[in-house]
């Protein structure tokens, strides 16, 4: 882990997007870590959000990545899985059970390792910090592709600037349901049709 730390890996929220891209490239080429990335595009999010809340969908993405990484590592022994806490432990277990035990339509494998859940885990775990950098890099790459596809620059985050952009963007596309479903999470409460 000290070799990873020497790359300058730390909490991705404290690093510029340009530096994120540099660090992600170093992590990927270093072969110091094994990793698996998963995401939900806006269309997939909107489809699943009809039946699941945002926290359950976050668990869905975690499970996709964990299952994929476990398949890669097969016989490699690890002590535990560490997840950055985004809800209470009870609720995270509820989301897990909902996706793996109650209705396993995605065919997730059960997690048999110990799972640790920690607040702001990326601030003290180099592994979680590295994962946050790789995840942010993937997000930036996907946004860049979407920018190219729609010939625009989508603003990131929330607020007035994003709201104003959305109004103009959707008006430009005649409020096409396909464009809306493929570019934003419909569950967010944003006034764009005024």
C-alpha cells in the first residue's frame, strides 16, 4: 500500500479533475491494485428508480463492482470488504437483502466476507481513496462522451446554473423523453418546465 500512497492517492474530493485523470492512469498502469468499475447510466438509473430508491441503486452498483472484482480475484484471499458509509448500517443491510436475498433478478453472488462500513472511509483507507479516484475518473470519462454525443458541456453538480442549463438543453431538444431519460436522473426535483 505504501507504493500506492507514493502516487499521491488521497480523497478524490480534495483533488482536481485533471489530477484525478493523472492518478487514475497511474493506478491502472501500475498493476499495484486489482479493481472493477461499475456504473449506472442515466437511462439505467431511471428504469431502476421506478422500483428502487437512490440508496438501493448505490448498493446495486457496489454489488456489481464487488461481484466483478471477486470473480477476477477468485482465489486471492482478502480480510474484508470496506464500503464508504452512505446510509445507516441497518439500511445498507436492508438494501443488500432487497437486491440479493429477496429478489435477486441481477444474479448477484452473496457476499461471504466480512463487510466493514465506515464514514468517510477514503480519508483513512488508501484502498477506498484509490477506488474513489478510479470511480471519479470513470464518471469524468462518461460525461466527456455524453458532452461529445450531445455537442455540449453538461455542468456538473446541482443548483441554479444546472437548472438553467437543463431548461435550455431540454427546450433545444423539444423536451424529448429519450433525451431526458438518457441525460439526467428524472427523480431529482428540478423545475425545468417553467
